[in-house]
C-alpha cells in the first residue's frame, strides 16, 4: 500500500477498518498513517477487535517511535498474560514510563511480584530499575509493592539514584 497521506482518506480507512474489523487495514494505518489518525485508531482497537489481535496491533505500533508510548499505555487493556510480559520487558526501554503506568493500572499481584523481582535483579538496567520502581509506586497493590521497596532499600547492587528514590518513597 502506498503511503497514506491524505487525512480524510485515513479517517475513512480507520472507520472502515473498525467497522469491518480488518486487521490488514489497521496494520497499514499503523505503519503509514498520520500520528493523529493512528493514535485515535489505537485507542479504539479494544472495542472492535479480539484481545489477541489488539495485542498484535499494539506491538506493531510500538515499533513507531511516535506511537510507542500510546500503544504501551493501551497494551494493558489487552488483559493477556503475553501483553503483561511485553509491558514488563518494555520497562527497560525508552518508553518504560508508559509501560510502568499501564502495568500499574492493569497488573495482577503476580505481575507486580514480577516487577518487584525485576527491581531487585542486579542485571536490570538503571532505567529498568527506575521504571520498575515507578510501577510499584503507582500500583494499587501497595502491600506487595512496599515489601519490594523495603528489600530494594537494603540492596547494595541497586543503582544509587534508584536506591535514593526508594528510600524517599518509603519515608512518605
């Protein structure tokens, strides 16, 4: 499909895509559509496609730097174990804060436990640690989160900046 440049044409394609649940059109828009139209499409996927298709389309959208954050924020809505694993892996990436927000909002206690383990893992990058910490802080599962924060405060392998943030949050 040639580049889709004309805004009204993109809007029409988006409407057709959602009405007919056409994955190929959604993929084309995600790949070549404007940020404005594709951002709207991402927000409407869950109401028109099954969870697996939504997840696949959102993963594709994360490949575009201008859509990645939006796609990650909506990834939690897919409510699949694989989408949550994707979000957990994304914590160490450039849009990790968006992944943290989505995880905190939609994750079960099991996923929050995984995030806590990621925070404590010495091989986790400082960015990954920071975003794992953010996930724990935003999570409604505060009892589990606090347990990991207390462990992290004592862990010498934790990045010093991250450990300082942990200590600050524990005192609040």
